[in-house]
């Protein structure tokens, strides 16, 4: 008995994240600026806490280059929204246990 399976017979892949990040290629803003804004919104709303997704996850979600994603994270680090910890990840600064950002 032989089973033949073709690519068109397979279900489409499921998105790993429910909140996929969308970058507008027609926007006059650079991609890293758009990504920083989207991540900022998700941090402030509590969608991302206590840790940002990995560079691999973010590049897969956005289809952007690693350097572009790093630059967006650098913007957030300069704004003191996140802190990068080498070998561990990037963490939201001043988030409480519910993931909401606390104002000092």
C-alpha cells in the first residue's frame, strides 16, 4: 500500500503568536520605528511582560532583518522601557506581576 501526500493536501501553518506584528512597507516611517512603536504599544497595554519575544521570534513575526529588530529594541532601551540582559533576553522595566507597566 502506497500513500501519496502532496503539499497542497497539508493544512496551512498556524501562526505561533496570536498578536502578529504588521509592518507597513508603504509607510514613510522606517521599519524599525514602526516596530518600536508597535512593541511600545504592546508593552504599555501589558500584552508583553515581563520579557520581550526573542530576536528569532520577532524576525519571524515581522519578516524583518535581525539588525532592524535590534535597532527597534535599542529605541525602547533608550526610552527605558526595556532592559537587555546578555544571554537572558530583553525585559520590560517596571512591570508588576500582572504585566502592567508601573509609573514611578
